[in-house]
C-alpha cells in the first residue's frame, strides 16, 4: 500500500456524495486513512478531504479516472495530491529569525514533512543558519529601484526549485500586487498581530500602550490586499499590566512561531481549502 494521495473536493450539497466517492475508491482497492467533511449552510456547498492509500500500480491518474463519473455527476471541483511526495518550500526572512528557526527545527525532528530548497533574505543575518542547515542562501537586498527585479528572481527561483510554497517568516517587505496574484495560494505570511487589530509598525508596543489583555498572531495567504488574505491559523495569549513591552514581544515571538508552523503544516498536508476570502481548514 505504497501509493498515498489526498483528494479534496467541493460541490453543491446533495445526498449520496460520500457514498459515491468512497464506492469508487473501494473499487480501486484503496483504503481511506483520513476523512473530513463540512457543509456550509449559507452557500449549501459541501467540502471534503480524503487521504487514501492505494495498492501498487494505482497512481494518481488512475484515481482521477476512477472518480471522473462522480465528478461529472455532482459537478465537483477536485484536486488530487501525491501524499508520498515531499513538498518543497522557500523560506523568506529579514532580521527576526525566530519563526524561520522554528520551522527548520520542526522539519528536522520530523513533525513537519518538507524540504527547504532555499532561504531568501533582504539581509545577510541568517546566512550562517542556512550554511548549518545545508540550505542555499540568497541575499537579495530590496529597495525602491530594484524591487521588481528581485521579485522576478524569486519567481524564477520558485520555478527552478519546483517549490510548492513560499513562507514569509517575518519577511519585512511587502510583495507587489503582481507577485501576489501570480503566486496566489502559494505564499503564507505570519502577521505579528491578531488581525485586524494593531496594524503597522510595532503592534506589540501599540497593544502594550492600549493595555490589552490578549495578544496574538495570524497566518494567512498573501493577496494584493495587504494583510487581508484568507486566514489559515491564529492564536492568542493572555497578558497583564505587569508585563513590559519587551515581555509582550517575547511572548509574541513564541505565538508567531507556532502559528506559522501550524499553518504551513496544514497547507502542506492539503488540509486548507480557500473559499473566497476565507478558508476551510480540516485540522488533524
């Protein structure tokens, strides 16, 4: 049972969808390892994720062919991913490297299955980390005059490495509308705030000045609308008046790191389905 695939689908909700899909998979001799589903009552749309193990000789094409009658019958939107293939990611970082280090660690210990094919930065600070990890490091300073040129280099890097995802691990440069559109659904950002509050510079300091009791972080897909892309994961933590602004920052670093890691893991495991400006996330 070496061949593993993840099937995601959406369609108008009707009786018999699950039975039809699972019957075709059973006829292939495929075993269902995971199954999650959701009915959106507002739109009357049905969403499903099925992780399967198929016998030797059953590849992605055969799975696709087997479910084509069901796709046609229910007018489904579907995607089939090879669960056996190790996804490739590019990490982009500026000076604050805590989120990147957490990602690298989670990959090293096996909690996250991914291959980091490149680290890109507008600073040289993380070069030594890349050398230790054995990952190619690209130091591409960005300014007003060369921004478009550097983004074209990024697009080429994505193509040349076959990267499945670009992760902005506190990369403090705003991507242009052009690259945001061209890589839609393939770029995840960690925002150092519990969106939509306290946008802009020093959000933790803003929160401290306002005497907030909760701080948090938000991982979302990048879109041309700055910091307003579909949200994948969020977390928050209670704080009090007894903490300093530096304490807020320290706690924020921890939240950012774990929120980004979870969002990346969910994406790589095909647990996230983008629906307009929001997501459906089938968490394990």
